C-alpha cells in the first residue's frame, strides 16, 4: 500500500490525484493528514484517510502500519528550519519501525557551493534529512525538486499588472522554475513503478530564466510594458516596510531574491522531461495561464 503525507497540501493532493489517474486502486492508497476534517475532499475517492503528525511518533507509527511505500512530502513548518529536519527524521524513524519498505522524499534542487548561498539553512535541512534517510537502512528515492513556478507571481508582486514594475533584488540571476503539479505527477509515476531504489533525481526545468525574462513574459501576456528593477537589498527592504509588509515576509523575499541572484537554483536538467514524456510547462505558458485576460 502507498501512503502520501501532506495530503491536505497542494503537492500531496496533486500526487494523490495522479496516482488515481494512473489507474492505481484507491484501496491501495492511503493519505496522511493532521486534521481529519481537512480530508473531506478524499471521501468520494475511496482512499484510506489516516491521521498523524510529523511531531508525534506514536501517531505516525499507527498511520504507517501496513504501508509498503511512503511518499514523504517535506514539511512546510514555518518555524525554525531545524524543526523541519527533526520532523523528517521522526517520520523516517516511524516508517522504519512500522516496516515501510521504500521511502520517497521530496527534497530540493542543489548545486555545488550551496553552503554559501542565502538559502543555506533551508538547503541544510534537506541535506541532513537525505543523509538520515540514506543511513536508515530503508530503501529510498530522493526527488530534488526545482523551485515552483507558482512562486513567480508571488515574487513579482500582486500589483505588477497595475504598476508595470517587478521590484525584486534578483539581479541577473536565473532559476529553473517548474510547475508543482508536474513534480507531483512525476512523483506519483515514480512511486507507482519499480527500479528507483536508492536513487536521487534532479527534477527541474530544461531551461532557467531570469526576472528580466519574467517581466518580458508578463509584458507579452498582458500587452503592456512591464519592467524589472533590481534594487539594493536595503532599498528593497525599506520599500517593503513602507508598504507595510510584515518582517517575516520581507526576510523571506530577501532570502529567495538573493538566492536567485546567486544562481543557487540555476540547474537545467532533462530528467523531469524524461519522466513526463513531454516538455515541462515553460515560463511563458505559465504566465499566460496566470495573467491572460479571461
């Protein structure tokens, strides 16, 4: 039986949908949620809903009983990064003790020198989780996912169409943005098939893009000139403060912008394309779907 964690989140939901679309029997699929009331969308599917929390070992042990394959969707805990590592380790320990035979872990794209990047702490959380998984004695598959295309409108700003300006200190850096649903589709295909034992896959787009290219793509879609401005970090932070953006989000935007400027996520790879059997969604296709006039 396959169990997918984080079932109430977008990645988990998409993975479950694709498992069902690929013909996997609902009777052979279980989903993990922290709150059963948030699992109502699964009631009509026939999948087995189980309740467990990454921080509660006993609940995980119960939820993982009878599971042969586990899709461990990485934690979205917004507290200290170390919390995520501890949660992942807790799940892996419970999975091993419950007799799970194979763990598929959603990690994050990484390239040499990441230790000096703006997202080093975030990356280290995945590195430590991967190492623990590799040393656990359980068969593993690590999915090093690229940054989501869905983050592009967040970074571009909700007023970009009106203002015609993207203000983001990413300089000329590039990142290989990829559609979350396509990552979930590939994860479902991998977990439902054989031959992936103890392997690590880079799942990114075939081409990386800069925020100057994001501005060009939005311009083409809305038929209005959008320009990209990359201010100094301190100026960027000051501007966000003036607009009343909470400190937590200012820190997050600064961190990811700096990481893009450092080309930390500039990893072009054909592996995702190979698993999909088609070209991944491009930046322009995604921008069209978000900004096109309905």
